[in-house]
C-alpha cells in the first residue's frame, strides 16, 4: 500500500463551500469532485448509507471503520454466524461487495474495536485516528454527526473531533447523516430521567441542532438504483438498511460540539435501542477521555490507569452507570461529580450497587 510517510502532515485545503456552489438546471452540483476524501465511521455500511451515490465522484476514497461491526456471539448467532469473529469477517466482505457493486475503489482500514465498545476506548481511538489521518493526508474528512442515535456513531464523532484537534493543520471536517430520535416539542426541557421514552426515529437527515445541510443532493432514478444495489450487498443488515431513504444525500460542515452535553433536547437512543449504556455514563466517559488526552506526563500516567480500569469494567461486564467501581472511577476525575448517576434516586441500579 502506497501513501504519504507517517511523518507527513496534511495541509488544509480550501473549504469547498467557502465559494458559492453552482447549480445546474435546479440541481446542486457535487462540490467535492476531484478531492481525496477520508470517511471515518463506526460500521461498514454507514458511509454507503450516507454517501453511497457520491463515492465514485471523489478522486480517491479512504475509509476507517472504528469497530468491526460485531457486538457479541448472541448477535452473531441471530444473523446466522457461528462466532463473533465470523460475523465481523462477513461484515468486511459485505463492504467489499458493496464497493464493487458501486464501482468504487477505496482504501479501507479498521481499528478493530468490538461493536458497542467504542465508548470505552475514546482516548486511544482519538490517538490512533490522529496518526491515521496524518498518514493518509486527505483533502477533507467525513464523519458521523453527534445526534444521540447509535452509541458507536457518537463515540466515533467524538474521537474524530479530538483527533483533528491534535493535528497542527487538520483537513476540513464534514458530517454524514445517520439516525436519531426527533425531540418531543410537547414537553419542554431534556427528559433524561425517562430516556427510555421513544419518539419518532428520523433517518437520513440531520438533527435540527448544528445547522441545516450545506450540500443537498437529490438522487435520480439511476443513482437510487445504484445505491440500492450497493446496500443489497450488506446481507446481514438488510432489515436495517431497508429503513433508510434513498431520495437524497446531504452533508454539512461539522460544528463545534460540547460532547459533555446532550446533543439535543429529545430522547436519546443509547438505552432505548438496546445498547445498554446510560446517556449520563456516556458523557462521563467523554470527560474521562478528555482528561486522558491532556498533554504531559501526569496525564499520560493517569491515562494508563484509567484505560486499565475501563477495560476491567468492560470485560467483567460491570459498565453499569451506578456500579460502585465505576462511580469511584468517575469521582476520581474532577468535574464528574455532577454526572454521578448514583445520585439520581430514579436511576437504574445495579445489584451490586450500594443502597
């Protein structure tokens, strides 16, 4: 595989929307044609769902998947695979088949984190992504929007933003659509205590926070047919990809997020979608990661200790929001006391949690 040396740093390119975007016959032109695009997404199908019809318009396409797309053996068995590793390998093969179906040549990389575990590896993920972005040297980066839909999507969004902040000359960052729950405007405020309450799921569009899409590209019949052919290659995910619209693809420059705050005022999908992670715990992990990413020897030593603690919580499956060991870990980081889930009398309790 050829490419820039690891010590090369990519130079920023002019933002494609810094100049007016031409329109022809009422259709907005694709402003990224001829550029080297790097897609950093959580799973091997996210980029096709968000931008499958446009992948062939880039001069070069690179992809980094932060997870292997396989959560556990139970999910693998439900999808017809004997092991989790076999399921992960099948998802990689499905992506290759989708790219062939769309006539897209792409350089693919994977961090290899188990699906649904990315939130517990935020700091290491950001460091690895910074090295990968520096080596690949793209003209621009596309990643997922912070929207409270899939926990791995939001973890990837945080890691990409953190990785780019570590680069002296980061490329422009653009966002891809995913899915989220529409905020319920009938009740004011953020209803986090009842985060299992469900609202309508919106797919293929950006949430109202963060601004409207700058680039909106309706897809004609031929483009929709090609994208459907690509999505049909994801055999293990057909029930998921079938729920996404094919009428348009949209992109927008990534805003500056405060990942320690909810992405919007509506219900989040972390728990209601079966991911098993409390939104407050997720934001506590963000604060832990921010501490791990601080420069200096003290931050590095703290990072190593926190990494070991988090891995222990993962492998013992004790990553519950009010598990006493996790609460102590959270309290070890300043600024986390206000996010301590054990202080909420209505929070879900782990059997080992103190009464």
